[in-house]
């Protein structure tokens, strides 16, 4: 897994549970625009130039899937062989998914490990271990960046529930999570722990099999809420094509 650490400095700062009473089940157009903006940072993490570059180089996307990122005043602030950060009037860690995710699924074995985040919490060992490899350096960098700009927000974009949960427990309780196409990687206790932290935005697509694995009978569940995209592949998404699902077994 390779995750470059980027910093963006800009002038502007299936089964599903019924939604509990008072919780929304649809999104507004303004929310969709925000979500589309952040998915571009997750996409940027997949561009080889970005995760192979060094500090000071401008962020770019040859595939043309992150024009807003390229238009912003972005540059790499810190490079780690397995991580990514970006910043919009804040600091954003943008993790790309593993190129070996399909092999991980094909193995059919999803052992648990104790992430030491809460009582009874367990996480899928591969996903937690990939965060642990980068953990100390990223937390150190995040602390320094936030200390230098205390009015900036901190968020995790892409593919690391572990990073968001851990950062929230290490001095950054308001860190936001924008997770895309994440498989089930938590047991119920850990899912409830991360859900209770709030500021979670987890996106799935109707045609993507990865978020449906591992299967529920293996004990893995989801962080809530889920933003479920029903638009066809490679189509422009409208706000009415995003359903907000609440609960752990979506």
C-alpha cells in the first residue's frame, strides 16, 4: 500500500437499517458538491506522480479525474512511502486503497486484531496493520501541522477508517472522515465506537462488490451512516441518487 502525504494550502479556509427518527435519508445538492470535491483528493492519491513525488512539488492528476485539486494551490508538504495528506483551509490525509485489494478478498480469510481503541473493539488485521506502519510519522506530522495552523480542520479522505479513529483518539477529536468504497473492517464494538465519534461520511456504490465484503456472517459490520450511490457507472450523480442509510448492517 502506498500513500503519499500531501498538503493543500488554499486561501479559503444488501440489508439496511431504517433511519432513526429525526435522521435524514437524503442529501442536498450543496452536500453532493462537497462530497464530489473531496472524492477528487482520494482520486489524486492514486496518481503515481503524486505518491512518487517529494515535498514542494505541485499536485497533479494525469487521468483528468481531479480538476479542482489541480486548480487549487496544492503542493506536497511531506512524503511518506505509504501515506497522503491534503488541506483545504485545513489538513487532509488522503489515503488510496491497496492495489492488492482484490487479492485480499480472494484469500477469503479476514482475521481480527485488537486495535486498542476501545473495550471489545476488533479490526480486520490487514487494514489495521497498513495504518500502523505509517502511524507514528503521520500523527507526528499531523500534530505539527495543526499546531502551526490551529484554526484549520483535519480530515481523512479515501481508504482509512483506522487513521480517522486513531487520530480522533490522539488529540484530534473533530477530525472528519470521507471514506470511499471501504469494505467491512470492524466488529460491532469498533463500528459503534467510530460511529459515536461522528463526522463520518462513508460512500458506497450499488455496483461495487467490495463494500459488501467480508460477508455479515463473519462478524464484520459497517460504520454509520452510509451514503449509498445508486447512479449507473460512469454517470453524473444527482442528489436524489444518493441515499443515506443508518445502522451497521447496510
